C-alpha cells in the first residue's frame, strides 16, 4: 500500500471515535451485513461516521490490507479495528460492544 493511501485511511479512522467502513452509508446500506451493523449501532444510540467503500476501489482494497481483514463492513472504535459483522454481532449480544462504545 502506498503512503498516500495509508495516510488517507489513517485520517478517516481518526475522523471520529466510531467509524464504519461499509457498502453504502448509514442512511442507505447497500448490503445486509452493513445494514445489520448499522442497526446494532443505531440501537445502541451511538453517533458514528460511515464511509462508503464502494466509492473507491483503492480505498476498498487498501482497507483489506490495512486491517488484514478481507470483508466489509469493518468497524473501528477509538482508532482500533474491532472486526466485521459477525464479530460486532457477537460483541453486541454479549454486551461487550455496548461496554466498549460507552467508554
């Protein structure tokens, strides 16, 4: 990954305490997995930024390398990669996600 793309991703992750890289945006998710994570975050009542990875092939492929995670959505909290839909769902049901987001 080139340094410019890495810097762009760093800037996006630093733009908010909760950043969701997804297909579509929080107003209009473009896949079921992205929709599900948005529903969880909305139910928890947290403010978050969504980034539509469908708008940039470079960003989409760069994020996979950056996070070492092959799929979307990808959730970052306080600049830390949390995981994709399955991990977010598991953390939500265990109460761990709510705990993390309310720190």
